[in-house]
C-alpha cells in the first residue's frame, strides 16, 4: 500500500486553523504567560486585584474580568459587597520585530542541480506595535451595603452578569 501524503493545501488550512485558535484574547484564568488575574490581600478586608490581557484583549474585557475577580474575592471572604477604592487602567505598548522567511534557491556544488525550498530567516523584518491592557483595582470587602454614596457593588450580581456576558 502506498503511503498517504497530506496535500499542501490541507497543511496550509490546518496551520491557519491552529494559528487562528491561538490568536485569542486572554481567557478568564489565573495569571500565566498569556495573562490573567492575580490578587493579594493588603489588609483585613482590602485587596489588590489585577487582570493582564494579551495583545488580542480589549481594555473593556480586561476591566470586566478585573471586576469579576474582585467579586469572587469578596464572596470567597464572606462578603456580599465590595467597594472599588482605586482603579488603574493602562495599555502597555511594545514593538515586536520578527524576521520574515525568504525562499532561497541555490545550486548543489556536487551535482550542479538546483536545490529548491530552502528557507532562510532574515529577509525583510516585520515590525508591529502591540498593546496589552492592564487593569488594577484596590477593593474593600463589605458584609453589608454601605450608604449609597460609597458605591457598593453587589458581588453575586457582578459574577452572574459578567459570566453571562462572556459565556463563562
């Protein structure tokens, strides 16, 4: 039986699908190399909560996920409400330069025959400017809703709303 080979077109389609899947906004996850949330307790009922997105994450999504994590932290610590004490939203800008592969044809010195399909890196570099959102919240957990001027946030309602918005 003759071994089956994968046509080039199928290989290109497979590559595009894999590349498309990996080029996604940061999911709601604990912080790792691709981004995510982190928190630390700064006082008896105060926390710093941060969400860092990748280059495909919009600032609004990062803000929503920081609020979602804040609500979860409040609930985990037995609080039904929390207040946002401070907010810091920023886009971290960077430039990424990648060499572009170039096709090189050469001659085999032993046979004089052309050698095709050699790839060399370093043709024309491709430089892109990317931004990654970072949203940092300082929150204070509360057992009860403070007076309306304190802008209390209902933790359970926040979790439900944001999880529904993003299909989590």
